[in-house]
C-alpha cells in the first residue's frame, strides 16, 4: 500500500533556483519545508568553511532528521526537502526515506547552464557578507565538478525544469 504523502527533493547546480522552487512547491502542496542551509547555519554556525566540513555536518544532519522526516511522511503529510540530491550517493538518502515510508516521490531536476547559475550566484552573493561560504565562480566550479545529473536508470520520478 502506498502512503498518500509525497517526498519532494531537488537536483541542480548551485544557484540554479532549487530553493525558490522548494518554497513554491511547499506552498502549492501545503507540505512541510525543511531547508538544509537553515539547519546547518543554526546547528553549526561558522563551522563549515570547506567541502569536507559541509559533507561531515550534512551527514550528521541527515542522521538527525531521517526518522523525523519518515514520521511526517508516514502521517500522510508531504515533505519538501531543500537538501541537495546532486550526486547518486546523495540521492540514495532520499530513496531510503520514501521507500521506508511507502510514500510517493518527485525528484525535481532544475537544469540550468553553468553561465546562468554563475549569473544568479553573483546576484545572490551581492547581498551576502564578504567571506560567506561558496559564493565565487571558483567555489562554484569546485563544487560543480561533483555534480551528477539524474538518469532514468536510477528509477526516480523526475520532474525536469529547463531554464
């Protein structure tokens, strides 16, 4: 039996518009929105200064929230997770959640070119303090080298947004 809740999660390069889409979908579906960046900034303020730091603290957060998210989905409430699903291994976390709860799922893939993402990153970074994490083209390129677009063989229900 399939649960009536849906897990929404996102794939796309940095500054592609995933967070904006997440907020829109949470409102549209009256779903619970959980935003990784908000949790990390409160739980680990100023402790994430590089990619290994991010991977460590993100992993801790996933362990903390997994059962909570499963409980929400199991109660019939949909969840929008503004957490990256940008690599096959990251997507496995989401798979475990929706399979364990027998919830439906949608992987929202925001497919934007590097140039468009970098333009958006510059706009977004203009309002951030100097030295904020992951705001330069160089940092974009460093993170982007790990990006893996989802493929049909992974078996996800994919909604693709091309911009």
